[in-house]
C-alpha cells in the first residue's frame, strides 16, 4: 500500500492593518487562503491561483515564510487522514482589496454544510480568533508585529 501525501500552499496577506483569512461558518474557525498544489504547478503558482479562486484578489509571492507538516496519527486525525505539508508564503496584493465571493466555497471535510468565505480581519482582533493550524499562531503574531518569521518548520501536535 502506498503512502498518500498532500502538498498545499497558503498565503499570508497583510494589507492596511488587516489580514486575509478564510472564515468557516460564522467564525467557528479561520485558516489562510490556499489549497492543493495541482499537477504541473509550483507551490508559488498554486498560492496565487488559490487566493484568486477563494477571494477574487490578485497577489504575488514575496517570500517563503514556513512549512507546516500534518501527520494524522500524531494529531488524533483531527484534520483528516491525509499526511501533508503546507508551504506558507508572504504575499502582497496587486490591485484592489475588494473581495468577491468564490464560485464554489471551501467546505469543512467533516461537515460539508460548513462553508468558508474570504474576509479581511483586523490584525488587532487576531488574539482571540481560533486558527487552524493552531501551532502557527504565535509565530504569525510575531511576524505581523515585527516582520520576522521563525522558525521555518512546524508540526501540528494535536487538537
């Protein structure tokens, strides 16, 4: 039996004191715009495409921020059973900041009735927001406050 691995790309976009997030449900949890890297596509190409699909916004990649690993067995399978890596990129807007709804919103894998929408969230409000993946939160806040992002690799430890 082969080992299934999923590679994703995600964007961290900060603009005028706000950060671009995907909101699931009515604030049940938040994650960063992004998704799976498709065949014949690089991770930077995927993140640009995914941000456009999920928010209607055009971005360009500035730099790699970190890589995040999810191994299902180490996390009580809280985010599914596919082992994967997410490559996070700092991105900047090209053009306007007005979000348009996606044609097909992302859904929660455990409950397809919970859908997402892109939104600009004030950076000042991030301290109380439930993030997925949660292990990136502290480094994300330091990055927003200082522009520095350390460490460059995260592994989720469970719910």
